[in-house]
């Protein structure tokens, strides 16, 4: 989530990226995130949101957690890889450039290893996202 503030000097809007998950900081205010961390948060939200969960964007998300208990196979791995790649390109293609992507499904955990470049800052990042179903 992003909010826009207008500085007192009239220099135009300043951008504030809110931390995900939503929380308060040590001062009791809404926690903020640096831009590169905000991009990571957006990727995490995209990966672990199932299609239909967002009212205003019913096709947003990957639905990775829906496949946690599907039988492991090369076909499933290829499907997961393609689904994640397509979602990243569609929803975050203007924000990141994907360098490499690896999706694994083991038991009740889905792991996504993603190397990418944040277009605005040029920062190269390598993040691992894990999600699963707990009993």
C-alpha cells in the first residue's frame, strides 16, 4: 500500500510505502518500508493471494497455496513455474525484471526462489518466499 504526502515546502508529493503486514512502529505510527522492501512485500502478496480473494481485482494472485497438496510431478512443477512467471509479468512487470525463478512444492510447503531487479532503483535482489498449510 502506498500513501502520498505533500511536504510543507510545496515540492510535490512524497511517497510513503507502508510495511506489510500492516503494523505499527516503535512510535505507535503506521510502519513504513523502504521502496525495495515494499517491492518484496508486493511480490509476497501476489504469490500467496488466491484468485478471487480481492474483491476489486478478482483475477489478482497466483493461487500457489491451492496446489500445496497436489501430487508432486514434473508437470505440476512446470505449471507452478508458468503460473508464477505469468502473474509476475502481468501484475509487477513494470516494477521488476525477473532474472531467475524456481518454484518447488514439497509436502505441504511451496517455495519460490526469485532473483530480480527493481526497475526504479536498479537493485538486484534474491528472495525466497515460503508458504504452506498448517494443520
